[in-house]
C-alpha cells in the first residue's frame, strides 16, 4: 500500500465525524427545538414572577401583623395593662410593705463626726483625721455636691462608701463613662422599639429617695473623666432652686395611666435627701472641672493618708436628712459667723478685688455663713474653716491668671495673710498661694 492510499484511509474517519457534527447543529436550530426552548424560558420567567409575588405577599402580611401587634402593645400599655417603668413600679409595690427606719435623734454634730470616724476605723479599717471628717460633715450642710479630690489611694471613694454604711443606707456607686455628655446618660431613655424606659440605677435611687427620709449618697466615681458641666448640667441648675418642690427632672414628655405613682406628668422630684459625692483625679485622662461646678460644690482635699489608730468601740448611726439639716440650721442660727472673722473676711475681699480682680460672690458668702458655724458645731475652729474654704473656693481662682511674672505679688499676698491672721496661721491659704507661685 502506497503512502497516498494510507493517507486517504486516515482522513476518512475525520470526514465522517464532520458530517455527524453538521447533522447535530442542524438539529439544534430546527423549528421544533426552538419552540421548545422558548416554552422553557417562558415557564421559568412565569415561575420567577409568581415566586416574587408570593414572597411579597408574605412579607406584606408579616409586616401588617407586626404593625398590628405593635399597635396592640402600645394601646395595651396606654390602657395601663403594661408599664414602661418596670423597676419604678416594683419600688411602688415595695413601698407598701416597707417599714420606716428607726432614726437616731439625740446626737449632735460633734458626736456625729466622732461616731463616723470611729465607725470607719473599727468597722472598715479606714483611717481619717478628725479635720477631714469635720470638713466632710460641714460640707454636706452647705451643698448637695461634694468633690473629693486628691492623690490616688488616699481614700476618696472609700470615705463616701463608708458614710453610706455608717448611715445604714448603702451608697450608690455610679461609674462615670468617658463618652457621657447629656442627662440621659444618668437617667436613662425611652426605647421606641421595646416600648420600655431604660431605667438607670440613679433614676431608681432618685425615685426611691422621694418616699423615704434617709440620707441617700450617690458616688460619681471619677466624675471628671467626662465633662461634668455637660452630663450633670441639669442637676447643677435644679440644686440652685431654693424651693425643693420645684426641682423636677423630666424623665418622659408624656403621661401614661399606669406610670409610677411619684412620676407626675412624666417628671420626678430631685429630693432634698440625696447628696452627690464625686471623686476627681487631676491627670491627662481627665477634664478640668469648671468654675461653674466648683462654685456650687464643696471641695474636700484628701492628699495625705492618716496613720492607723484604734477605737474602743464603734456603731452605725442612722440619721435622717431632715435631722442633719436641722442641726446645721441650728448651728447657723445660734452660733453664726464670728464678728472678728467677718471683719477680716471683708479686708480679704477688698484686697483681692483691688489687686487680682477676684471678689466674693453672693453664693460664696452664703456658703461661708453656713460652713463656719457648722464646722464649729462639729468641734472645730471657725478660723480653720475659713482657711479651708478660702483656699478652695477663692484663692484657687488665681490659677486662672497668668502669675508667671507676678511672683512678687504672691509674696506680698502671703505677707498680707500673715499680717491679718497671724504668722503661718492660715496654712491652707498660704500653701495654695505658694503652690501657684511655684507652678507659675
């Protein structure tokens, strides 16, 4: 067999395959097959359309049911079947069975200070000087806001906690968060989805305090990790109102039939038996406390740890807020501010106004008129009390002035205090002035 014959034999099968492929392609484009293709595509499209319609109907039905359920829930709540304030309603129920605290009414301010110091030592192993305790108790008589500041580990939070234990009404600790900037961070908010109010612990304590006579202590732990004048602004304003009955916090803007008993018109009273004790640190992680806050608060510096001591006995002393304020009022009326001290205070006011443009406002003068006699009733000396309040409330304002080039003026200010009150008598005032001089 020659080469040409072999080649023809090899190509022959390929030629047969080519004919088969051509026949297959002709079948694909035949009219019958095309009709079948079109029918399949139409059926698939109809199936898709029907599926979309069915799913849309199901979604609409579900949405309608969900909406109707929400409407029924809202109507039920407004009819009083369900309360949006679960915790506050629970407090209403507990109030019906609660027994009143047996308060001690035969104790005076000096005995109260000594009893508290002994209790902190004997019960909690916390040690404070009697001067710190006197400043603390006298501060409570002046303002419902106390700022506890000082070095870490000196017992700022512990002092506030111990006072609640001493009163047999534990303090409430509110850890302040860095992002806080409005009232809802303290009181909570209404959740439109759940139809419930997010009741914070502080709101519950404010509500509970309205039906009790105990002293309620709220600790704002690390209060200046956020801006106090932002999240606490409404409280600062309300506490300035002389008439306690007008200090009302708006919780919600409307009223439902089944709202808690003491939530009147969506508002709750900020009671006169609640004190706010804020602990403050001064470092890079915190904000400076503004004059607006300092002016309204009393300040307690706890910079030094007290040496441990022992007491023969100790006891708790439940005392009502009414009794504490009555003791303060009695001291203010019967003791008053010493006349000689009042005269020297006027000289200080005149000197600071002429040389530093710092003047005593009406608020500070009112605080002094209460603080000095109450401090004396606590067992202290009025001049020590004046030294304390001038250093913290008046002379601290020198820090806002540029004293870098006025060092000589500060030396003269120290000389003025020494000449007026006696050499090195006003230790806190002199310490504040010298610290400002060093820091510029």
